[in-house]
């Protein structure tokens, strides 16, 4: 058999002298255990120091804001700079009320999962401003395409808590008929698109909806939320391409809470560049915002919404925040991050920051805050008790069996009809004395 070309000794020596390659694997700064948490490497500019370009500006004018951090609330609890949305005290109190309600809701649903009333729940503790403040900056009929930690959007839009709890329990009152995992809500009446467990699918859907709105010469825009880890998905990049090419009236909100389940943000590309800087390569306007500053979150979303409404183009916003709790009730964050991180996070708590701002304005006090929190807890408790009358996980009060075959086709095809009949026949055989809710 003929031999291939042989390397000479000189060629071998030359190759052996080349430097060896090594693979870089991102590592989080702090591991579980006794490691001291130090966030001093995070650059936090002064509140109010960031310029606010015109909403119709060329995307290139926002490039500097992709690596900066838009902040309004300073350490003195006062609003500063051109990004101050100048909200009146009543609006600020309304926002604080939504914060209080979401926290009370999260706490009771978390306990309900631990009590076996539902299989799954996800808190948004520490991230409330990224959904509540932003949604308040939109019009009520703007279409939102959320991820699974935007319960604040529904609450801010007035969706009944009992309907949210029915969905979480997948009981007989669940409007989605038990077909969605807990916390994956949907409400056409509140312009809230169905949540999907498949990561980032909502981003091209939001862009497509926005394109359709533009085609129809409508006035409604779209906004979508995605975690920083999900920006590594192909769907996100397809969404950015279509948004840029077709100038879609859409806002792409990236909630950078530092952790995608147990993988820190470096694995999604956040180690060497900000997530907001991805806007630059796509020709999008981009903003990077203090995600724990309710006023900055509102102002950035309002800026992007105004830009979209004037056909000036889409905007990508990174909300730099921190996931204070575990990824979900199935997660134990102590296994992959230091227990001191939550308290050491330098941008604070959005609820506390808004409360302190109102107190600084002379429009609030600790006693009223305690009263608000108590009323929110009582409201959530009462609605939970009402929802539990419709059933909880595994207690038989669920959707009627026949609904399994409905709402897929306008007219039931023959093969589904046969399956439906067979399923009912088998149930009658198994339960000769009759089956409730059949």
C-alpha cells in the first residue's frame, strides 16, 4: 500500500515548537463555601451621569449606552439626570403597590409548592422592576411576549390573582384547561402572549407580531423579555436580524440576572461584552440599565416604546439585575453560588429603593409600607383560598376528561374522534361505578 507524504525532521521540529492551544472555560467569581464575595469589579456610574439621546436618533448614538449603566436613583434616594421620568407620587405609589403584591404572591405560591399544592413555581425576587416598571411604561394594549418570570406584568395589568392561582394549580377553574405547566400564563384580554417553556421562542414571535402590526398600519407595538442565558439561543439572534432588517416596532428586553439556572452569565457570552452591546452588531439601538432602579427601568422602556411608535426602529435593552432566589422551586442555588451574593449585590433591592425614594419625597413612610404589605398578603391569601375550592394538584378537581381532545382543530378529525371514544370506553371499563368530571 502506498504511503502518504512523510514529514521531515525539520518539519516535525517546527511543528513541535508551536505554542500549545488551550481552551478557555468561563468561571464564576465566587463558589459556594467560605469565599468572600467582592463585587467591587462591577463599574457603577453615578446616577444621572448618562446622556439621554433623542428617541429618533441613529442607533450609533446609543453605542456608548450599551456599555454604560443608565441610573436615575442615587444613594441619596433622589432622582437624578436626564433619564428621570418625573413620575408623580401617585404613579410611584401604584408601582410600589404592584411590587408589594408580587412579593406577597410569590411567597404564598412558593409555600403552596412546598405544601404539595402545585408541582412548580418561580419567584422573581429582586427582578420586579424589570417587569412591573417596564410594563407600566407601555400602553395597556401593547402586546407583550414574556418569559417565565414576568408575573409582574400580569399583576400590573390587572389580571385577577385567582386566575393566576387556578392556572398554577391546574384545577377546574384553570382557563388554560391544565394544558400549560404552572406559571405559564396566557391572556388575550390583557395582551399577554402565552408563555412557553422553550427558551427564546417568544423573541421571534414578538418581532413577527410587531411586523404584522406595522403592515396593518396599527398603532400597537410589541415587547418581549428573555433571560441573558437564552440570548445564546438561535431564536434570539433570528429575532434581532428580523427586527433590524424590517425596522420592527419591538422592544427586546434582556433580563441579565447573572444566572441561567446554575450557569453564570459568562457561558452566554457576558464575560467579555455586555449583553446590550449585541445591539451594535445588529444595527439596533441599545441601552444598558440598572435593573434594580425602578425609575431607570421605566424611563428606558418608555424611551424604547416612543422610538418604536415613531417608526424610528427597535431597541434592545439589557436590565442588569440579580436573581435573589433560586431559579425555581426545583433549584438549590447554594450548590453553585455563594450564599453571601444576595446581600452583597451592590445595586440593592428595587422595592426598598422605590420605597426610600417615596419617603425622601415626603410621600410615604414605614407605617404605610407595613400596612400595604399586610393588605397585599391578605389579598393573596383570600384569593388562594378561593382558588383552592377549584382544586389543587392531585386532588381530582381538574378539567373534564373530554377537554383533552378539544381546541386543536376547528372540526374534530376522525382519528381524534376514535381516540376520544376509545379513551372513554376504557375509563368506563376501569370505573364501572362512574367517573366524576368525565
